[in-house]
């Protein structure tokens, strides 16, 4: 009987029959939910279905869901994805390290919340522009206290200094590389501007080469020197950015809080997205986000998050912002703020960069996975297990 029913729903010749089982109560053959294997190639994304994708990283897979009407629940050792009453996909928990809810209209059971927290799987929520607005993690993720103890102790010894040197070296090196990346497009069409960019990148190279020479017993003894190098590099770098985009829009230099011009508003919005990604990575690595090294302590200031952000500013935010401006896309402003269309536009571009792949330790990984791995590498360094180097992208 079951065979006859399966034959009724059989596909055309040559196609594989979908998995099904015979329901004794209804007398019908019902399709089984598909268990999705993790993608084989690290750093790549596979599209499971419309609105459902799976990304493989070094330490597991990231499940990304969008689409009105999806419902997440659990059964035994699997996360179930339903549409209406039908279970359409199932994912083994042991393969997941993060579940991303990327749209409205997705509901979750309390069971799934408890399960992902118990397993250390982060649950992230993105708005329609792709900007993270909430994150659920278990407090037990920070219960491994060794890294946090060593993080505090490292502030007073050479480890803290080494972290600061890595941060400044990585940031200035990425500033040089990004300007070289955009400068190569000016070589034929605007040779005078290309020459200026080359002069600026040469200055940046001289600055980051000074960093390894800095030596002291702790970061407090060397902070002034390192901050001086970073500050000089920043002024030089933004002069270079001005040269790259100055013929498209009016840009007088970098402003942080309270910026009302279009370019700085784009940068600040993009950095907000990056902060959320880095903050989650720091927490997942079992580190204290408010105990940094280069950035000084201040109530409410996540100093370690700001430290780790530095090495990702250019590849994640500055690059898409400069490209956005150079394409001549209108930067809509309303009452000194970006309008909704512009926020969505730049938000999409920054998220595209987070999803794009870069070479990391000889393999290709998505940048958002690299952020996670860098935070874990920092925790390992503080525990004395490995060296820490900042991430530098290839231009």
C-alpha cells in the first residue's frame, strides 16, 4: 500500500524520489523533513531554500533564516524549521555555532531558546537593513574564567603591550593597503592623484614599521608612543581618503560623534554594524568586553571591543563606504541623519563585506567568521597558548 502511494507522488523518470513515510492514520505518504548536511568547504555559504542558508566556518556552521511564517523549534538533538504545520528542514545542533534571524515574521519556541543557550549557540537578530539589534547568549558562555583572569593580569605585563602593538600595526597596515587598493584605479585616469596616494601610503608604511620597535614593561609605559603613531597615521590616512573621494563629495576629514555630513554619517553607521559583530565575538570567546588594552577604561565603554574593531575598520566598513561614494550614489540626509533608504543601502554593503571571503591562515573564510576566530585567538594568546597577530586583508 505504501509503495502504491509513493508511486502516485513519484517524480518524473530519472529524478530522485523525495524521502517520505506512510502515515497509518491518514493512509497517505508524507514527505520527511530534510536533514541538511553542513557545507563541505569552509568559509562558503550554501542556499538551502529561499530565505534559508548555511555558512561553514572553522568552528561550526551559521544558520541564517529570513522569510515570514517560519517557526523554529527543537526535537531531540535537532533544530526544526517549520512552515505552517509542516517540518521542512532539520539541523543537528552539534553542527551549529550561531542562528541568525534575519527578518520579521519568524517565531521561536521557548524550548529552542533554552537549547541554544545550553549548547553555547548564539542567537542573533537583524533588522531589515541587516543591522544587528539583539543577541541572545547564555551567561555560561563567560563562565570559563581563565581567559578573563588572564585578560585582567595581562594589562600590567608584556602581553597587554603585545596586544596593543598588534592592534596598531594591523590598523595602520590595513589603512595603507586600502588606499593602495583604491589608488590603483587612479593610475591611468588621474596620475597626479595617484602620485599623492603613493606618497601617503609610503608614509603609512614607515609608521607601521615603527610599531615592532616599541618596547616597555607594560602598556601604560608605551601607550603614548603607540597612540602617537596611530594618531599620526589616522591624519595621514584620512587625507588619502579625501584624495580618493574628494572629487565626488565634500569631505573635510574624519568626525566621530555628532557628525552631520554624509561621508562621516555613512562611516559611523557602518561602524555600528561592525561593533555588534565584534562584541558578540568577544563574548563568545569568554572575554570581558569592558577590559581593553589600547583604549582606556571608562564606565560604559567596551574597551576590548573597540580594540578588536580597529583591525576590521578598513576591510569591513571603509572599503564599502568609499566605493559607495565613488559610485555617485545619493547620500540622503534628514535632520542631520541618514535617511532610511541610505541606511538600508550602506547596511547592505557592509553586510556584503562581512559575508565576503578573505584569505586567513592559508584558507578562505567569510570575514564575520574571521572576526570570531580572531577573538578566540586573542583569548588563547592571553592564556599563553599561541601568538596573536592582527588580521590584514589582501589588496
